[in-house]
């Protein structure tokens, strides 16, 4: 057998090997499956997160709005809800019958975290040591899924809060600072103590509060000084905020909700700037 023939045989064997590897890879990919086929996300209106040694989290859908019912009563960031719902329709990169694996070794006998979507139960185990995918038990099957959700479910309750300071559509009729009060009268914003500010600026102040959104939300911390800001809505609801910090960025606290809002770098100027412009020599006098 000459050298050229040996080379050709070697090339042929190499091509066959590539085909076999490719076929095996395709078969492996074809084994990827959705955890809960035909899962109806729109039908979910109740979510419960059970966490070992931590408070249980309970979320409920009211109309089109998701709220946390416990341990806090707050509006919920819809992105957090969507991440939970996404698990049911996530791809599994491997699955095993629960009777064919050691559930204790996978952390699925007494899981640290479980999640129920209506009556659909998911138990979260440990992550695989090689590709770091997490073992999730649903029904009688253990699935291997990308680990995008576990850390969120293990977070403090404030993590799930809506970043919007006020519910969508809220209109204000009064904003009370410690040193001044701004009130909407006959569709015009007025001030208790005179300031060198035009009515349009007061209108922008109200608009800023009505539409303000935080960068993130965390658990409430008691401020060192008492600096309340009290908002009254058009339907006479009173909402109290406290300035937790204004350096380097504004942090507004809601003690009643046990959360605080971390605002962007320019929000202090939009929400608080008037308090720094009070003219002491222009206080109103009794006539």
C-alpha cells in the first residue's frame, strides 16, 4: 500500500469521525426540552417562594398589577415576576427521572428554595460542578437549567419592589417639605413661603415626583436626621418619604414599606432643589 493511499484512507476516516461527532452533538441538542410544555404564563396569578431560614415570599396578581402580599405589602417590579415565570418555559440541557438519581446529593430532598406558580411546584437543588447549571425538580423529572433565577429568589424582599416611586397615573395636589409646602389650587401650584421660583417650575417639581423611578430598591435603613417629605395625592392618600442620604446620591426611604429607593445622579436636583432656594427676606406677612 503506497503512501498516497494511506493518506486518503486517513482523510476518509477523519471525515467519518467528524460526521459521527456531529450526529452525536445534534442528538444531544435534540434532547433539550421545555420544562413544562404548553405552560400558560397568562393564567398564573399566585407565586409563593419558600426559602429555608428566610421569610416566605408571596406574590399575587390583582388585575394587571403584581403585588407582594408578604412579608411586605408592595407593588412588584414586573421584570422580577417575568423572570420567575420564565423558568417554566426554559430549556432543559439534560433531564433524569427522579428515581434514577440521588436527590439528596443534588440538594433536592430538603431544598433551600422552592417556587410554586399557582399549583405548579419547582424545587431548586445545587449546581452541576462542570457547567454550573442548576438542578430543578418538577413533577417526577430532574432538569438541568441555566442558573439565572436562584440568586434572585434568595434576595431580600425589597429587591422585588417596583422602582417607580408612585403608582402609574398618580397625580399630586400637595408636596410638603420641612420648610415649605407646595399646593395645587385651581390647577395652579402655589407655595406657603415665597421663593424666587416660577409656577412652571413648581409644575415640573410635581411632574418629577409623579414620574420618578429609582435605579434600585433595598431594605429600609433608619436615617440619622429627620427630613420628611409628605406627598398628598389627588384622591387624598398621604405618602411619607424620608431622605436617608443625599451624598453622593439621593436615597429616599419608605418606613411604612420597609424599603428605600436609590435614585439617579440628577434626581436630587429635580426633586429637592426648591428647598435650597428659599428667600428668608420674602416670607409672607400678615395683612
